[in-house]
């Protein structure tokens, strides 16, 4: 479960303090998938980074699975991130020197659950990457790289998954496969998923949509 309570964020440039997020509050149920939509620059990625435990807000609270995330010590935050949070980016952020399979396994190097490596073969099979597992990112298509990034984000069995424009660099057919995977993953594995998208077709397939405008929520959350 994800709770945002009165979150604000400002950026200081020279003498100016620019508000980026203005008093954002909502809560997302466990096992649901929610889309955040809004114009470029309205604060979607900033909000996602705050909720994913990457960037603290200026004020307000982020409660993740009942834990007040930024009130924890840095070490506890790091442990929480590695055990509970998966993140997916528009441009995949795969490590160029590692193969597909090595990228997927990478988070397990920092995990207490090394045994999860034994399911990587099945995971690659399920998303059609078994034949590609020894390729490097530069040798894979955008869709293959994004599927690799999804497996890497979920290999450590997070309970919270954040995705910033996960289909932004994909054609609509490939993008739609990625979205179906994420919807199914939220519902079947009881994982709370928050994704940012520009695409209303994608938002409409999610359980909920949060509309943002100029740093605040533009209309009541359904
Ligand atoms: N480090 C920074 N310094 C100055 N301004 C910033 C910084 N980070 C974000 N901003 C500003 O904050 C606003 C929100 O940025 P954000 O990346 O969250 O928007 P977004 O909704 O994700 O946009 P897009 O759809 O284009 O990805 C923008 O106006 C951006 O210029
Ligand atoms: Mg963005």
C-alpha cells in the first residue's frame, strides 16, 4: 500500500523557490495498478521519485506498507528499497556490460534471497526472452530491453512497483504487451503498481487514474 500525505516539493534556483508539487495526498490499495497522467512538466516523475524512496519531499509523508519511509535511518531506507521496491524507467537503464540474464539477476547480488536466482530461467521463458538471455542490451530490441528491465525490477519480489513511462519508447503493440504484463502482475501477485504515462488508452486500462496539473491533483481521485 502507498500513501502520500500532503507532499510538497520545491526547487531552489538562485534566489527563486519554485513549487513543483503542491500538497499531494492519496492512497493506493495493495494489489492495484494506478496511472498518473498530466502534461509534460506537471511533476509526474518528481512525484514518482518521492514515492519510490529515491528523493525526499520538502514536507509531507510517504507511507509505504505502513512504514513512514523517510523517517527511517538511511540504512533502513536502503534495506526497504532493496526488499520492497521495484523501479522501471522509460529508457530501461540496463547495464550495457551485462547480458540480458545477468541484468535480471543483478539485484540478487544485494539480496538476502540468493535462491531467487533459480527462477530466472522460468521468468525469461515466460516473457519470451529465453533465446535472448546471452545477448547484451545493444543487441536487443527496445521491447526486449524493456522486458529484461521488468524482470530485473521484479526478480527480488517487490511489493511496490513504480514505472515512469514504461512504454514511452515502444511501439503501441509492444507497449500494450508491457502494460498487460504489469496489470496482470499487480492483480495476480498482489503488488501495488504506480505508473506514469502520457497515453490515456493505457491509463484507462488501469484500476485508477490520477490526473496532475501544475504540481497538484487536478480532479478528485476516483
Ligand atoms: N533538479 C531540477 N531543477 C530545476 N527544475 C526541476 C528539477 N527537477 C524537476 N524540475 C522541474 O520540475 C517540474 C516537474 O518535472 P517532472 O520531471 O516531474 O515533470 P513530468 O511531469 O515528469 O514531465 P514529463 O512528462 O516531461 O516527463 C518541471 O518544470 C521541471 O523543469
Ligand atoms: Mg517525467
